[in-house]
C-alpha cells in the first residue's frame, strides 16, 4: 500500500476501469441560473453499484495481499456493495459487517452479489468489532471504507476525470463522512491545480469529520437515522489518513439539515431528472442555500450515489412526511 498521492491515483486509474466506470459530467442549467456560476454534476450515481465507492473498493481488492483468504469490511452499505461486487468478479470470499441502521435495500443488494452479511448492533463501531474478529480468526483482510490508502487513491480517480474534462473547474463540492472521497478528490485535484477549492458537505446530525477537524483529533458522534444514511458513522478513534488529509486539504466543511437534504433530493429529481440518495444531494443543498461565500465557478458537485429505498424516495418527491427513527420530518411539495 503506497501513500495516497497523485502517483497512486494515476496507478489506480490504470486498473479500476476493468470494473468501475468513468462517469458523465453534465451541466445543471437550473442550478447555474440559481447560483450565477456554471454548475456541473458528476454522476457517480451511474456506477454499476450505484455509488462512487466502487472505485476505491476495486482498487483495494486488486491490491490485496496474494495470500489472503478473503476480504471483510464494515460499511454503511455502499462500500460493502462495492467490495462485494469486486470480490465476486475475482472469486474472493467477502464478509460485509453492517449496523441495524443500514437500509434493507443496501443489505439485500450485497447479499445478491454473493457476499456474506453480518448485521451487528446500532453503530459502525459495533460492526467494526466483528471485522476485527474475522481478521483475527478467519484470515480475512480488512478494507476500511475510507481510512485506507488504496481506497482513497481509487476515489481520487474522480478528480482526474473532472480536471481532464474541465481543466477550468474552480470549486469542487463533495459529500463528506469518513473522508475517503473528499481526501482522494482533494489530493488529486490539488496536485493538478493547487488553487482549486474543495468543500466537504455533511449532515448536521452526526458530523464526525467536521467536528474532528475542528477538535484536531477524532471525535465520536452519536449515530442517528438520517436521510443521508451513507454519511453515518464516525472516523475511527485510530484514524491514520483521512483526518490528516481532510484537515490539510479541504477549504471548508459545511453542514446541512434533514429538511435541506429532503429539498435537495426533490430538486435533483424535478429539475435535473436524477434519482439521488440523501448523501448525494447534500452538496446541492449548500449551493441552493448560498452557504459558500464568494463561490467561484465553474463548480462541480459530486452526486455520489443513488441507492435509496424507492418507497421513501417517492414519498420525498411527492412531498410526504418522513419518519426518521423517533422524529417525523415534515414534508412539503416541491415548488422550485
Ligand atoms: C460513503 C459515501 C459518502 C461519503 O464518503 P466518505 O469517503 O465516507 O467520506 C457519500 N455519499 C455516498 C453515496 C456514500 O456511499
């Protein structure tokens, strides 16, 4: 495993496209009108697994030690699906450990790929304990969803695609949880274009990386139900890579509420005709709400995934109320 630098990202770009896809970068005329700068959407929702995490997962699986007996990870769903997809292609055993907060559609998609699934406890930390047990007792190799050099380099290939397509990009907006996506994109983009701005966006209910950057060390957050379920989970107390990279390379981290995520999912559907999960819509919310001061265009927003329960999704686009654990989120029809 090498440092997650531009060379590692270029190496990842030589191999991941055997399985992962380069994705379209499409204009959003209505967001451009609304913000006054050119806005482009990077459609990671078009990956075969429905989320960007396939890039890092494929890169990590291709770089596993040859003697491994298989691969294991904890996941909020999309990383596990990426690992399961790659493991199936290469005939490897995969065991994916998840908490009870992971939506059923994500769990069943992983099972359908032939991976073993373990559902443990109410947080990623509980699932992580099972991962450590599997590494110790069954000879499996762990691939962290974010704190892993090959995963970060894989996600960084997004930056190569972005700046190859549009060298004039001035601002990149990426959803932020454990920080593998933000770190990979920032490492790649800033190596190619040092003055580009990279902004991480996360939900205010459980913003672990945002709080950890401010504290200067990993901060634990309580995990609650969120529309942005893919942004759940902490950054691990023993974080080695992403806290340092995100602290040094992100120009800002911004927070969005559940109501803002709801409205952004509606907007992406009604205006851009896209199905995006809550995590993927977070970047749209900060744009629409003018949370980025002196924004410079062109702007690219990473639409990170589309793996949303379709009953919940149709409720949202129709303006229905949503039950999130114990709290009820008041719905509202989309009005533009
Ligand atoms: C995992 C994930 C994120 C956040 O990525 P990190 O590398 O954990 O910061 C954002 N959006 C989607 C859809 C995801 O699956």
